C-alpha cells in the first residue's frame, strides 16, 4: 500500500493528479499484459488497476465483460493473475491495485488470497461487491500484509454510508461517476463535482473517480475535481481491436491512446 500512498504524496507535492488505467490481466496473454503495463507507465500512468477475470462481473459493461470472457475461455486462472503480477514486478515497481470479486477472494480464503497477492507484488485490492459492514476479515488480513482494501462510493450513496466507506477504504476511495456499469461515455453527470466534493469533505484520503472516463477531455474535467482518474473500458477496447498483433504492438497502441489522457490529467 505504501507504493500507492507515496505516489499520491509525490503527485500532491507537485500539484498533479493520478492517472490510473484499468486493464484485464492476461488479456490476451500474460506476456501482453506485462508489456502493456510497462508501456502505460512510460506513457504517464501512475497506478495500474488489474482486473481479475470473473464469469459474472456485475459492475462492468460489455467491453470489460468480453475481456473477462476471453481470459476465462482461454483457460486463464487466478494463478495466472498472480504470475502476471510477478512478471510485472521484474520490470516495474508501478503501484498495482487488483480489481477482484469477493467470490474469488472467499473461495481461496481472504487470508490465503492476501498472502498470494502480497507475495506477487499487489499493493491493494478493489472489491466492488464487498460491503464495508462485512469486510473486517479481509481488511484485517490485508492490513497484516501491508495491503489496502478499496471500497466504492456512488452518486446514490448516502452521506451516512460514505462515512462508513471512507473509514475503512485505504489507501484511497473509488468514486463511481455514474449509476450503472463501466463503459465509455461522451459526458459525465453535472452532479459529479458535488458528489466528489461531499466525499472529500469527509476524509483526507485521495478520492479517485472511475466509470465513463474515456477521453482527454473527460479525464481533464474529472482531474479538476478529484485526486485521480481511472480509465478502463476505452483502453480495454484498444486492446481488443489490436488483439491479433504482437504483445509489443498491442502495448504500443495502448500507450499511444493513453498518453494524451495522461497529459490531460497532469495538466
């Protein structure tokens, strides 16, 4: 978790915001994911969110759902996810947050999953389907290994519940920009700024916004109100469109797409 905390501290010192791309691990291969992460870091990514493929990703739209399906259809496993992180760590120390359903964590056991994540080099877990009221076991297990557990707040989240979320979410809060699933959008809701401001008023932890951000323009708008910007579906779509190419060619295409978004976030 300290890698993420250090990143936000350095960015804050320079008056910048975090660019946090999401990609699905092992799509279309372990080697490709490693190349993409290295290329994203060179293109300006500060933190990378890696999705652990799951058969029923309720919070995700069709682009990310399809990427999960490809990984699972090719025989991808949780062990492959951890192997991917270990391979990334041979070439990069960029902070990594794993987006994972609690179904997978529970099946392995929270303690064992955290142990394997820590050994591989994961810095935090984003668990979108785990309520904070039921998270004590995972939060404690993660804390013992120095990992964060990140929870989601949404425009429909009540102030009372946001207080519960910010109390346990670490090292940042993931604020969902829209009601619905992930997916690129041309514009974000007008009320987003007020929602983010309300969350930030309750915590000193960074508040990062995801869902719907897909262009330099929307990323720049979000960076004005939040501490970080997550871009997922738009990047996964680039990977999908270039899937027949070599790992380095896919990574180059992703970097070309992500670089102007990173520059917009920094600006």
